[in-house]
C-alpha cells in the first residue's frame, strides 16, 4: 500500500476516533464541567489531526503518477 493510501486510512481512523470521543462526552450538567469540556477538547483535537492527515493523504494521492 502506498504512503498516500496509508495517510488516508490513518486520517479516517483518527477522524472516527475523534468523533467517538467527542460524541460520547457526558451531557453538560450531568458530570463536572471540566470533564465534559476536556473530553470534547481532546476529541476535537484528534478530529482535526485526522482531517489534516486526510488532506495530506488526498493531496499526495492526487499527485502520484499512474
């Protein structure tokens, strides 16, 4: 598998994990606010890393010679 394809797979994995972490954060008011904000922040950062990896992988995939 080429490097660009690995970046795309890795980016999609990070994106899915980031969405899962942020999406399973407790509802505000049911847990301490620091925990809710912390989990959402971590999930958001992982999501952004996933998007960056996806963008880099897609960019490299588009520039590969056939």
